[in-house]
C-alpha cells in the first residue's frame, strides 16, 4: 500500500524528484487537484498551469519555457494504477484532457504484487505518444522514469521500516491525502468482501 500511497499523492514530486520528473517545490505545492471515489478505488486529476518544466520534460519534450501539465491517476483495487500525463507549452494545455495536438504525452501502468509480509514486486510499463521505443528521447525518458522510481523506493522502504519498528502507529492522513484514503478504503472493502465470501 505504500506504493499506492506514493502514486496517489503527488505532493512529494518537488521534494523527491527535482532532478527528473518533479519540478519546483513551490508550484508542486499549489497544484490544483480534483479527487473522486470510484467503484473500484480512486481517481484524481492534477493540473499545473504556466510552471517551469522539470529536467525530464526539457530533455524528452524539448520545452524551452513554462508548461501546462495535466496528470490523471486511477487506482484499481487491489494493486494497479493507470496514469496519463500531458505536458504542453504554457497556454496550450487543457485542464480537461491531454488529447490535444503536440506536447509531450505519456501513459504508465503501475502494478504491485506482494512478495512477503513487508515486501512487494513492482511492475510498470511506460509509453510516450509519437516516439519510437529506440529513439534517444524515449530512452532518456524511460531512464528518468526508472531513476524516479528508484528515488521513491528509498522512501517506501523507510516507511516500511518505520511501520515494522512501530506496528501500532496510526497512519496520519491530511487534506491532500483524499485519494490515498479512498484507495485504502477500497482495499479494506475488498478484504471484507473476500472474508465474507470465504466464510460462506
């Protein structure tokens, strides 16, 4: 669940991923976010307008000035997240959709499979629209995404260590954790349904 928490709350981007996909902390902290509870989990849309591009977007998208950035994440219980992101020159993006001409558009699929009580396997796939797999831009993008996930790994492992040391410590949720709360609720409901079915 720490991986799902990480994906469903992007307030860490500016702090953890400044050298790749993050961008500056100040603008990350004031991004507009709309969150919905879904039948199978949670969904949010995150919108940033007229902000400096992070290094990955400069390299892979060729952006010279500020950008508009829209990200949509959907969690499907118990362990999958679908991501769609669109990045455009400032003033050319849309809060409603990434289906616009030009820009940098990419989609990722994230999935976690339990390995033990405190470990999991993380699988992901990434695709950049309009770019061939072996192009320099795609390869740099894929490497930056991998580097970002390895940065996340350090923090997820630290969270797991903290829980292992203090298993009764409660998880604190703040206002920006709405999608995290919905995701955890979805897992709890799925668990209850499975227990009820097993008891029949």
